[in-house]
């Protein structure tokens, strides 16, 4: 009986994790589609890229293990926009690596989810996550577009700069809002149930404090 209960508990936990990954991928996908509405220099490049902030906040708050959700969300957002599979794979890999690197830098040098408690950590967040890590996705993404014939050599520098700016804006605007809204209230250890309560508009305040 105890073994059966344990198996059921493990199954329930696995189901919740899969649901969390699907939900995160969907949020990333929607954010990407909204951001790509502002694309003008290239169909895959925009000066406003909310998914960069979504990925950063997800890795900081949920851990590095949610990377499949970011990878999938980024891939489907791009492949349904351009129809080009190889560039979409490259872009998805670049976006995922960028988010992982940004989260690592924030966790290592800026106290992770408590990054906005101190001014010096906010400065580190801006420099390391928003300005340094964002060069990764821009570089891998533009290279993927160039290899796929979707951007010319002459336009590559301008596309790279636009890409970098868009990701930086996402990190600076979206990530702090998500981290402050969800992470600070819940603290360092939290469950899927708490996540649902935190993001639910009908959640009671005493359920998350």
C-alpha cells in the first residue's frame, strides 16, 4: 500500500512537472509571437523581445531544468513564422543558451531571485544578464539566419544589433517584473501548487505568504 501511494505520488509529481513545462512553453510562444509583431528588419528579429525576460525569470525561479520548455517555445515560435527549420533550431538553441547563461550569472553574482534587493546587484543584473548574455542569442541567431539564407552579409551587423537590443529590453523590462511578482513573495523553496497560486488572479494573499 505504501509503495502504491509512493508511485502515485511520483506519477502526480511527474504530471505536474510536464504541465508546468507545457505551460511555460506556451507562455514563451505567446510572448514570442507578440514580440515578432514588431519585427521590421527581419521576420525573426524585433526590438522588443519579451521571451528573453521570460526565459531569464523562469531559469532563476524554476531552475535550469525547465530548458526544454524554452527550447520548444522558441523553436515553434520561429518555425511558424519563417517556415525554415534549420534556422529555427539554431535560434531556439541560442535563445535557450542565452537564458541559461543569464540565469547563471544572476545566481552566481547577483543573489538570484533576490537580485533586486540591493543596488549593486541590480547593476550586476543589468551588465551581466541584460547586456552580456544577450550577445549569445544575437550571435547564434544571426549566424543561423545567414546560413539559412534569410539575411545577407551586408545586413548582418544591423540585424545583430537589433536582436541584441530586443533581448536586452526583454531582460530589463520583463524579467524584473516576473521575478519581483512571483519570486520574492514565494521565497527560495516553492512548489508547483504555489506557482499556480501565485500566477492565478483569484489566488488569496495568505496562500502565498
